[in-house]
C-alpha cells in the first residue's frame, strides 16, 4: 500500500528516503533505482539522509536545464513587493 504524506509547512533540508522520494514525486523503489548518483549523507549511527539541494540539482539535470535553483528563486516576485 502506498504511504500517504500530509502537507508539510516546509520541507526539511535533510530528508529520509521516503520523504526524499515523495519530494521528487517518485515511489521509493523508483527513487532508489533512478537516483543512484545522488549520494545520501550518513548523519551518524547509519542514518542516511538526502540533501534537498542535491535532489533539486538532480531534477534540474534531468530537465537539461543548466539554471540553478537559486537562479529560479531570484525570478520569483518578492513577498510584499509592489508593482
């Protein structure tokens, strides 16, 4: 049975595999197969976490888009900015 995730107020920087897969919109087995080149961090005691920024970079590479995540966010309107 597929695991359901509720809305998160914001995604944490480091994600366990199930959350990293959900962040990428993939099932966990598909995530494991496709993201072999994105290495998780061992945060201690064998706990592996995937960096959200590494996942964003992987997604950008899949699109063939050289623009960084930061460049994308710079194009968004600023909160509270007028006009």
